[in-house]
């Protein structure tokens, strides 16, 4: 009978490392205009991102890690349009 230590590439930490690397690849930050605009994101997602460092997805679909003062930038026109359509 073998143990996970006999075959380290068949599970355990090696599997967790591969799964983590795959998740990181899936969570790539998209390039684009997110540096020029403030985007609309659910407040709970902003808090989660602040705690975990995980990127957030705005209403317009942009994905990034928040880290700057949104008051210093104009609102993303696409986010604003989507938000206003949801309010009706």
C-alpha cells in the first residue's frame, strides 16, 4: 500500500499548488480604461477585495483590484448606464 508521501505528484500539496495556480490564471486583471474611471461594484465585493486582495468585477465587466480614491476620477459611462437601467 502506498501513501501520499510515496507519490507526492498525485495529490496533497502538489495538487493544491496546481489548483491555486489555475485560480490565479483565471483571475487575471484585464487591461483597459479602469485606470481612467471609477466603476460601480457591490459594496460587499469592495470589502472582500480589501481583505483578500481578490480582484472585483464592475457592472461594465472590468476586472481589477481596487486601491485608489474613486472620488478623483469620473464615473465609467458604461457602469453608469447599466446602474441607471437597473434603477427603473
